[in-house]
């Protein structure tokens, strides 16, 4: 009978130091992935807010495009039919403040009014926010804009605080002339 020597099993293994380094690398990778994911979510929310603001501005301006020239210059009509209605996309904008300004752009003599330095051109302006959900006038209403001017400028400004705490602003303006839908 022949005896074979017992083979020794290979006992090579990772040392504690190697395991600790591998765990440290895995934790570092997990933290980096979590941070990247968190930043991506903030960027997506910011993009969603920008898209909502653009849609809200377009919705408001389309409302004005449907009005007659006389109605655009009428502060009561604008207050009731624009500021009194919410838009479908404003829910995504936290702490929203909307400012709408309708002002004279070219007078009936064909000249662009140039007020004296520091003076504000004739305009109607309203602000709408959570404190004033149907808007509040910023200026004393001027009822002669439609008769005193051949062109009216409508400016809509949105300001909100983004989810990352930044103050954000979007603005859209358009010029309306006599001969729109009606006078």
C-alpha cells in the first residue's frame, strides 16, 4: 500500500486592511452616486419650474392676444379677466409673484413717448401673489391708454423661489396695436 502525502489547502485570503480599503472605496462610490442623484433631482425640478414659467407666460400672453385693443387698455377688464384667473401651470412655481404691466408705447401722434429722466411712462400695473391671489394694483389705474396710444406694451414678469432656494425670474413682453381683433 502506498501513502500519498496530504495536500495542503491554499490558505491565501484577503487581509483585514485590504477588506477595509475595499469597503472604504465602496462607501465612497455610494456617497458619490447619492450626491450625483441628488444634484440631478434638483436640476430636474429646476427645469420643470422653468418649463412651467414659460408655459404660464405663453398662456397669459395668449389671453391678451384674444382681447380687443380697447380691452387691453382697460384696467378693470384686465384685472377681472386676466388676474382673476389662475393658469394651469403655475402650481409648479413655489412662492410665485406675477407682475403684469400694460403701458402706452406709441401715442396717437406717432411718437414714442419718452418721459423725463426718472419718470415712469403711463402704465397700469398689477401684482399677484399668495397674499393677493386676484392681484392688486401697483399704479393708479389709467383708463385712457387705448385712446391716447396707437400701440400698447404688455409685459409679464414672473418671480419665484426655486426648490434650491435661488430667486428666479422670467419675463415676456409684446406690443399690441390698434386693429387687433377690435377696437
